């Protein structure tokens, strides 16, 4: 992965057993994201499918200055409990995407 590209963490979620609990993730994660140089690009909002069937209710995209900062955030001991909370409260996917700076 290129050293001059930013990095993004993208997630999509469908409500699970604990929709109220999922609200704790952004509240508790905001400072942790910022501490690793990240910021929200997309957090919630209406999802309007243009092609295919809608398979998720919520989307989150975080931006970090580089892959090392993103991995530092995602792999941190501080974020681990929020991963567990998110996984228990919803169903979804999370992926890392290398950004582009043209």
C-alpha cells in the first residue's frame, strides 16, 4: 500500500439484538478515533440503494492519514471492547480501503 495514500475503514450494519447498545460505539469511539488521527466521513444517515437490494441499514466510513494509523486504531486494546459491543449489537461487515490522493 502506498505511503502517500490515506486509509479508510468502512462498515455497514444491520440491526441485531441490541440496537440501543450500538449507540454507545460512536459516543465512546469518537475520542479514540481522533487520538489516532482519524475522523468520521460518514456516520449513519439514510442509505438509498441505487443498484441491487438494500442489505444494510447503516453505513460508517472513517478516514485516517495512513494505514499505520488506521491499524493502530483498529488493533488497539482500547477499541477491542467497542468491537465486541458492535458485533453483539448488530450484524455487518468491516473493511479497510486504501484511499487515493491524486
